[in-house]
């Protein structure tokens, strides 16, 4: 696909209007699975967190996780949805080896939350409202690894190995209504929506929503229609687009691909497609023929969920400050201009900065480090700022060391590199790399004496009152101490030794 | 000691408690009986000699230590092979699960163990409980101890036959459309389908989740009540389990008094297709109830005529989904995995080889009923019928305490007679299905032999949900009156094996 | 209410992963046609304004606390597996999606 030459994005938008639908699956951060008491802890050894229920053993039965339902209601409320007074789980019947019962316990025509919206902020500061169709509860599948094929891909594999630790972990599927009217900003809207949704989920504390860990997965459904027409075109469904950047790239690519096919007078087939991080292209997956028939029916092993109105209102009242409100408050607290706040937002630095301040760093310091070193690195590597291998607590510690005069900015940068390189905590790295600022006089004294001895001419000038010449000696000392000396202190010492009063 | 096998469960428990006999002796006597007759009857798919003797020994040791023994401690039991048993094979009568050894116990299994009940083994059944004759077992049919050439009913034919053949005084069955009551009727034993939700389904391999219900099988009403009390009660592992006290069934079984009770005869369960001798015995029992002081009235439940069609849409629909897990990936049979075939192909080949005809028929029928375009006309309508049937029951129970009918239209038919005529086979459950659709409680109780073939006839008693005690009150009274009249129990007329 | 054709049975068999033999297709098509003819009577009530009953119990909101219960050991989990490798269930090649 990527070899085929696509019409430019601009040309595509010149004649076509994109319509998007976004389906996001969020793994909840509950202690146990949706329908059994197995732990959801990541990284356990294969098939060590399974039981008769999540293995689909004959005779086993599901029991609903109360926190799973509560989280679903919270998400629904945060997305301005109506919460069902009465709803049921349904069985979605299809065969696949990663699904132990060969039906997914999900919800069909009775989702727990429906008819909501999420306002997202675009890079120019403007707001776009994304309508939410529904949010429903379901369960995750097991993980398969494919053996014998090239690089673990399914195609050409001789067989597969299944680990069901993930099977049954609670998922909330959030489906937008068709997103119309975004025009050339469709890819940006898609990215901004997923980013904002992630912020909302995190603020609710129902999931870490780490896309890199598969805790949040996005399907991008996209179709084009000729500008000025109403009827939707045939859509493609690009599955498991798993970073914010990829969401934007996938949408962009599909807009160009659809436009290329359509302008050749071709037709788009309704199919699922796979996104490729490497070149940002998508390739054809399974054709959606009508043989697919999920035969949904109400799950007879579970009873209806009927969230009491009073309880729903309690949850609504207890909702945390939602991200957009929080951002407005923080901008004021941090005293940032709209422009600065926007760049902080675009860099995905709001959370990290706030947490760093919470860990004791002054606002300007927290912002300086995240928006400087770290934002640059995130950009270069195309990763999320919040997903860099350094914690707000660690950044706050670096800031503290600078404030205490134990580090200067140059050294602080090295410490941060160390943390990112996995060398440990800031203090350890200062230790190991020997980065502490040298300010104790005995150690400096020697260096100063040596500098004076080696530069008698300059020393003489200073004695004669040419104090500005002291810079040359300071430089010599700093050189000798590989930049670890406290420059101000060095200057004082030199002047002392030369018996000159600094002005 | 062969006399031991003729004891009722209550007598056996009493004798063990008093120390007149040891639980090990009792277990051994039944294991010997199984050894002696089961080649002919084929009631058991698996006999757990070691486990049974160990459980019996544990009861004897408990007693030796002077510890309190439960009302069924040391009593042997035959467990339908549809309940999981940790470390003991569970096949559901299917090739699909041949050799499968569950890593966990069903809640019912652990309750039996906790009660000191001695599980002798696992009994034969129609594959995945789909059938009314036990002919659909992948491991050969079970014979009816009254006439080994005839069916013992189904799907729980093995459990019922084990009782009638004196291989065990107690058995467990499951009733989705009559699989406890119909075998009870045709083998001259007592079978009870408790109120849906009163016996945990955790570890009961599902056929039709909204209809399946485990229940007691025994040779006497009191024994059934004792077993009912041991297995019923709330289970947090089953979301559809009722969190309420179990009705006082043992007390009710001992009352033997129906004076003042109002009993309704269901008008719809008679006429064409009902064997003359069956109706004769049924009408006698209704007369008997009058003599015993009950008030008998006729009631009409017009929607019951739609029960069978609704059942044959709902049960297959749920089964098509419940049995999807048998895909050759995680447990059970796998065929055709030659390294070239895909998982999809291996699944299809395995299901083709591992399932019998009736299971395949129902999976296809259920898949059809749920598929888009047909859902509303079939599954949707069947769910409406379910509502209408519950309404008929509610109306009837507004005027009477229990309903009565023949349990089955005919006595045991010859093995093979209906084997390839599904519709004829389905008629065997005509009278039992409405209670599964409504979820209420029902019992079948032997009320004599049909004169034309000298085979047992069953009386069905139906009570409202959570009024299971009424079944035992009426059943206990009828049983006592008939035993007085006959001077012995019906099973004593059964031919020697 | 229409009966069922051999082609429909073949389609349903594919949906339910049953590799039926040709003679089975004929046989089942015949039998299912009769059965469906008989059960189709329920659609008499299709038009009626009656609430459907999907379940005999009136229960709602049956839930468990989010507390970890012991899992099976991997050995127990894999004990029934037709094939296992690296403490995982070994299955034939999977067609289609990753
Ligand atoms: Mg989903
Ligand atoms: Zn589990």
C-alpha cells in the first residue's frame, strides 16, 4: 500500500469531506477482572492469573465486578452521557482462539451510558465538540503470540501460543457519533479527542490509560464524501492505532488513500485495516462480508444492571475537576499566557508539570524542565511526554538539587540524561557520575593557587586593580574542575587570595 | 448385607449415626451392586471406587471422634456427569470431553462433600443433557431397570436408573425441560426440579442457562427432601442464585397431610397423545388427593400449548452459544491438527467429530433462531411466550396451592423407537417444559403402573417459585397413602436384575 | 413462516464451526425444516404487545466486590490443554487478524 502513490492531503481535501468515527477501548484499572476474581496485575507469568471463569471452562459462571460498573458510570458522567436506568449484558458470538468462551460478554442495544459529548481543544486554542454515541462494558481477550512466521506476525506463522491472563480484564468501549465538519482538521480532531479522552479517564482515576501499554486502544473509522454532499461514503476501519501520533497519521493516510481510490473512479471496500508505525501506512485486513453475524442475545448467566438514580447522582457530585476546567485553573496559578499554556497543552505537559509541582518544585522550574529537555526528547522519539522514563518526583528532585546549589543547570541536564538512561534516582546519579558542584574551599583552594601560579601576569594585573581580569582565572579554575565548581565562590576566593576587595 | 442397598437414604444415615453399620460397609455394598448389575444397566460412566471409600472412611472417622454427623453423612450418591468434580472425569456424555478432568468442583459437588455424602461416581446422560431417553450419550444408552430394552428417560436416565436398580439411594440430576422429572416418572422414582436459582449452577456444564436447574433424585419423597436441603441455598459464584432461605422441605415431606389444600388439574395436559394407562393412574391420584381432604379444581393454562415451540427455540439458542467454547483449543477433544490446518479448520473438524446428531441439530437450530433477520420472529417471540406462560401460572396459583398433571404422556418407550424422529422425542417433555420456562418448582412421583405395559407412571406436582415445600407436602401424603394401599413401595415390584 | 434450505443449513454450520458431511446436510435440512415448521408457531405472538422474559428471575444488580480471589495454578489451567508450550496453550495457525 505504501508504495502506491497517493494524492496529496491538500488535493484530497480539495474534493472530499472526511467523516470519522472513533472507537476507543479502555482497560479499567480494577484489581480484578470484570467477571471473576483473578488479578489484573500486569507482567505476571503466562496463564498464572486465570480461573475456570476467565478460561471459559465448562460449568463456570461470571459475576460482575462492582467497581467495573462504577467506573463505567463515572466515565459516562464525565462524557456528559445519560446513564441507563436498566441495562443488560449481551453475548457477542464469534469464534476466535483468544476468546475462551467464543463469545464476548459485552453490551448490545442497552449500553450503560449513551448520548454524550466531549469538547476538545485544538492546537490553535479553538474548541471542537465530539458527540458520544455510547460507552459500554465488556471484557478483554487473551494474548496470542505467533510462532514460526516473520517477527511474530500472524501471517506465515506455523502455530500460536495463548496466554489468558488478559482475558476478562474489564474494558469500556467508547464510541463517537460520526464526526462531521472537521474538514482538513479531521486528523487533528481525532488526535485531540483521544488525548482529551485519556486525560478524562486519568482524572477519574479509573485507568492509567497508557496507550504504550495497550490500556487504551483506538480504532479509526473513516470515510470520504464529495464536498457539499450529505450521504456518507463507504468506511474503512483501521484497528488498534496505539499512540496519539499514530491516530493522527492513520486518519491522514486513510484520507489520502480513499481520495486516491475514489478519484481514480474506484470504490472503497468496507474492511478492517492495519496501521504500520514505521511508514504510517495502513494495509488491508479482513473484508467485512455479511457472513459476520454476532447473534447478540441477553447474557442469561447475568442479571440486569440498574444503577439507582441516587447513586448516580452521588457519583456525579463526586466527579473530580475535569481536565478542561483544571487547565484553566492551572494556567492562572502558573501565570501563563494563553500561548504558553497552549504550548504546554500541545506538549502534553500539563499533568507532568502539575505532578512535579505537587512533588515540591516551583512552577517555573517544573515547566522549564518538562518543556525543555524532556519535550524535545519526546518530540524527537515521537513518544508521549508523560510516558518518558522519568517521573515527576524525579524531576522535582533535580529542581531541588539545583535550588540547593548542589547542581547547576549544566549538571542537572546530565542527571536527567542519567535518569532517562535508567541509571537510577537523581541522587544516585550525582553520586555515581560524581556531578556535585564543588564549592568547598579546601578543594577549590588548591585549584585557585594553581591558576594564580600558572597565570602570574594576570594575577599581577588584578592586584593592580584590574579586577575584571579575574574572569580569566575563574575560567582556568572552572576548566581545571571540569565545570563542577561554583563560579561565584571561585571568584571570591581568587580575590581573597590576591588581597583585593571585590566591588 | 445386600439388604443395605434397599435402605432409604434416611435409614442409611440413621444406621450409620447409630453405629449399626459403617459408612465404608454401605459404600462397599453399593460398589458391589454396581459391579454386579451395571454392565446390564449402564447407569454409570465412571465409578470412583477410591474416592467413595475414602469419603466413607472419613465419615466413619468423624463418628469415631464423636463429631456431629449431618443428616446424609455416609449416604452414597450417583452424580450426573454434568457437574464438575475436581480430579474426577466429567464428560457430559460427550466424546468432546472424553478424558477431561476438571481442576475444580461444582458448588453442588462441594456441598455434597461437606455434607459427608459419598459420591459413588458419575452417571450416564444424553450428550450435554440434550434428550429425553439417554440414547444420545456417546457412551451407549442406559437401560430402564423395569425393562432393559426400554429407555430410562433423559437426559438424566443414568441417575434415575441407578436409583431404580438399587445402585444408589440418592442421585443428582439437572432439569432443563424435564430431565429430572421425566426419568423419575418412567423409572418409578422421585425427581424434583427446584425453583430456578435455588440450587447453584456453578460447575453445572451449561446447556440452557436460563432453564437449567440441578435437583434431587431419590426413591422416597423424604430422601429427596433431605438431599434438596443439602444442595440448595445461595451461592455468590452464581449471579442467578436466589439469596433467600430454602423452604422447609424436610418438615413438609413429613407432614403427610393435604387437608384444606387447593389443587388444580391442568386441563391442557390430557387428550390426544396421552396413554390410556397413564391417564388412568393420573385420575386415580387426583381422586386420592380428594379422599385425603384436598379440594380439587380444574384450571386452564391456554399458553401452555406454545411452551414446547418456545422451549425448542430458547434452549437451542442458548446452547448454540454455551457450547461454542468446545473449540479444541483449551481442553477436550482435538482432531485434524496435522500442522497444516488452521485453528478454524481444526475447530470445525473437532466439533463435527466430537458432537452427536442431537447436539449438532440444536446448535444449528439455535444459530438459526439468533441470526439477524430471524431473531424477532423466533427468539423474540419465544421470550414473549415465556411471559404468557408465567402469567398463566400466576393466574392459576391465585386460585390453587399446587397444580397436578401426568409427568409424561406415555410410559417408557423402547430404545430406538424415537431415535430418528426428533419431534416425537420432544413430546416426552410436553408437560414438564412450562415449569422450566417460568422457573417454578415441580416434582414427579410414582403413582403406579400402567395396566397395558406394567411400567411406572409419574404424577407431576407444580408449585409457585420458592414454594418448593408444597411439592413435598403433597408428594409425601400421596406416597404414604399409596404405600399403605399397596403394602410396599412401587419399586419392590420391579423385576430382579 | 418459511422452512429452511440445505444452503441455509450449510451457512449456519459454517457460522457454528461444524464441518458437516454432505449427507448430514441433507439429513439435517430435512429434519430442521420439520422442526422449524413446528416451532414457528411462536411467531403467532410476535405482534402482541407482551414484554419479553429473558430470565425467570426478577433479580438486578448482583455484583461482587473488587477483591482478588485465588487463581488456578498455570499447571491446573493447562491441565486439559490438547497441546501446550512455554506455559501457554498451543493452537494451530490462526487465520486473519492479529
Ligand atoms: Mg468492543
Ligand atoms: Zn479468572
